[in-house]
C-alpha cells in the first residue's frame, strides 16, 4: 500500500505525477490539496479569508459555510475531478471522494474558540475539526475491486456536517488504519529545506528522533506539519519521502529517494 | 429500484426532498442538476455562456474547458457534496460521483459543428456528448453494500475526457440497464403543464402514445425532454412521475401520483 499526498500549489505538475503513477506496483490511495486554486477562486469571488484571534492571542483561519462551499468547488469539484480525469487517461480507474462520501473520512468538529469582541467574551465555532476515523470498508471495497480512491476535504463530523481538516492529519489517519509501506508527499520544493528560501538546503534524511528536535525549532504551519509527521510514525513503521512535485517523472524521482527520506 | 431525478432550479427544496427519501423502501439512485447554481457562479466569475450557430442555422451552447470547470464546481462540487451531506444527516449513506469517477457514466463526444466564421467554414468541437453506457459493476457494488449513488455531470467520453451531457439522457440510460420500477422527476412546477405559464394546466396522465403527439407540439428544450421520456419507455416498462420539488414532503407527494404520471 502506497499513499500519495499531492500538494495543492500552483506549480505542482499534476499531469506528470498522474502519468508516472504506473511506476508503482502496489495498491494506491491519493490524497490531494487545492490551496492555490481555492485562493484564486476566493479572489475571483471576492470571498475574504476570515481570521480570528482567540482571547489567548492565538490566530486561526475561520471556516464558515462559505469557506466550505469554496472548498467543495476547488477541492471536491475542479481539482478532484481533474485528477480523476487524468487518472482515467492513464488507465487508473480512479474514484474521487470527499470525506462526506460514504462517510469515508469521519472527524470531530473543533469546539468553539473564545474571542473578545466589543468588550465582551464570546465563543465562536467554525466548520473545522480533526479526522478521527475512516470508513475502511469502503476503501477496501474500492481497492479490492480495482478502483483507486482519490480523497480530499471536506470531511464529515459527528453530526454529519461538512468540516475542513488538515491533509497531514488525514494521511496520518489513513496510515494508522491501512499501514502504508510508503508515503510519498509531492510538494513545491525538492524536499524538506533547512532554510525555506534556499533550495540547496535540502535535508536528505531525517530520523524519527530528529523530528521532535526539528518540531521545536520551527514555527507556525511547518510546526504542525512536522508534528503530523511525528504522529505518523506512532501508527506503525513506514517510509515517508517528501519530494519534488514540480518536475517530470516525480514518482520515479521520489521512489529513488530523491528528496527528504524519513524512516 | 427507484431513480430520483432532482432538478437544479433555485426553488427546489433539497432539504425536504432528502428528508423525505425515507418514504421509499427500495434501492435508490439519485441524479441531480445544478443549473441555477451554475448560472449564479458563472455570473459571479464573469464566465459568459458561449452560443454557436451552425451553418444550417441551428443554435447550441458551446461547452469549452471553462464550462467543464464551472460544471465541476457547481454540479460535482457544491451541489453533489451538499446533497451527500443532507443524505448523511438523514441516515442515507450516499456516495457522490460524477460520471468520471470509476467511469460510472461513459459517453461519446459529439463530433464537430460546421460554423461559418469570417467568410470561412470551420468545424468547432466542444466538450459535450451523449451517455452510452454505465459502469453497472460499480453501481451494484455500491448498492449491494448499502451505499446510495448520487450522480451528476460531467460524464467521461471515449478518450477519457470530461464532457457535458443531458440528465434526461443519463436517467434513460440508467433505466435501460437497471430497469427502474419508478422514476421520480422533481421539478419547479406541479408536473407537466400544458401551458408553461399556467400552473393550473397540469396534465395528470400521459400515455406512452401521447408522448409522440406532445413531442410534435412543443419546441426547444421541452421537445428534447419529451423525446428523452419517450426513449425511456423503449428500455422497458416503468412509471415516471413528474412532480413538484418545491413543496414539503415532495417524495410522498410524488408517490401519491400527484403530478404528471406517465406509464
């Protein structure tokens, strides 16, 4: 079993990634992003990104109903269907699913965040949360009948509402249930860079023990990503390869362990 | 087996339709539209509806790549996922699929249309076509494992490209393979009206023989719809009920044969 996480950046070479999937002789699950497309659509539709600051000073994106619609358009709509189309053109019988479909990715909605507004404290709650379980029966039903699941947000919460979630957490959850031999993460960089602005600062190997050290050194979104990687290994042995998703033959390149290898 | 076709008009009461599906004690397939949402999004995104006129004077909508993206956003994106969400909230384990997913609706792309441009004749070809076959194995795999397929455009053509197609033709194709006992069509009217502008002109019963007569009396889009209905019956006996999708308990209402019944 191989899990492929495809980044949603604008320079990701989707055509090349999907054409190169033939290099994998194993069952496949694809999890994809669409953040560049989402942001482009939000701009065109003049949907502003809402950010809230909690009473304790912590800042986060607020996913309201419109944000979920935007996600359905960009992730479950264009990006998911165009990936499925590319898969079909390359002889892979893909089935694109959001987490809602067959309740394939089930999560728990975040409880509210305490915010200070006009001198008063109130609790606001958005449509976001953490993935908790997958419908393994549906995943296996598809895999055992020759279909390749192509998964994306939104996921479904405990009240059957659509919620936003992090792909890193979804990948970790899939691994916890399906025990992937390899997890390829295709991003807009040659791998994990020590210095984000310097493509020559690629770290070729990271041991599980080093992940915790790195987690303490970095901030913000990267801290969350490293944390998710660390959690991943708690669910069983695997090889994670973070590799370039912008080039030709990105899967072959990743399988040669070009990029950052974590095991 | 019951096929439910849900219209894509803005007054369709989706919440009520989905909550009322419990009135059906049979296997279900849902096929839905999203035309009002598509048009609203096209307006916001300033995507113009392209219309071409053939050399012989026949006018048709031209579906370019952008039209397909728009369809993926509105049909496979927001509308399909919101219907799946509503189904889950009502205890129906729905799986939303475009025709691309698992090649569930396979079509043949229309050949080009001869147009006259700047004194020259050229052939233009858009991304539209007719559905020809369904992946009955995937439909049955889902139905036999307790999942309800929720289907929409785009469909997939002979070269594995996404193409636009008519829902009426998709419903007829599904019936030809699955032999539906009932086909409910929920629209923004009490049923088939003799005079479109007069809700009191409801025709309560149409026999198969009368369909051909009506087809000769009407024009444009309605002619195509009546033609599709007539074709439907060539694929085997069934009861078609065209009924109001705007009211409370629209499924119970349709099952009481309120609307236009064709058998």
